[in-house]
C-alpha cells in the first residue's frame, strides 16, 4: 500500500478516536466504568475540530496524489474506506450532543 494511503488511514483513525472521545465517557458510565479518570477526555475534546480538519486535509491530499500519479483506479477502495471513516468521525462530532442525550436516556 502506498505511503499516502497509509497516511490517510492514520488520519482517519485519529479522527475517529477524537470523535469518540466525547461519546465514549457516557458509554463507559453506562457500563459502570465511570470515575474521575474520565476527565482526561475533556482535554482531547478541545482539539477535536483541529484533528478532524487536519485528517480531512490529509485525506484530500491522498486523493489528489493518487489522481496525479494515475493510481486512483487501484487505490479507490482504500481511499473510499478512509473517506467513510473520516465522514463518520465528522457525523459523530457534529451530533455529539444528540448522541449524549440519547445515552443519558438509557441511564
């Protein structure tokens, strides 16, 4: 796999990690795994939009490089997977309040 595709997946995985950091504490409390250590997620949440923006730029650059090097037909599936992961991360971050409200109703 090409380096720029690996970079797009690394960016997508970091975007998913940052996106779930705001929802993950609620899910952990539902499972009875709460505690003061969950406050660590607050510091990560402050950088979520920056990480998502950078990962989206890396993904866009990977699509551009694949197109420029004429390897888009071979890497289309990999880049589409990375795009889906980044899209899910954006959906989670932008709907974080709704997701947390739903999880609160389950408590």
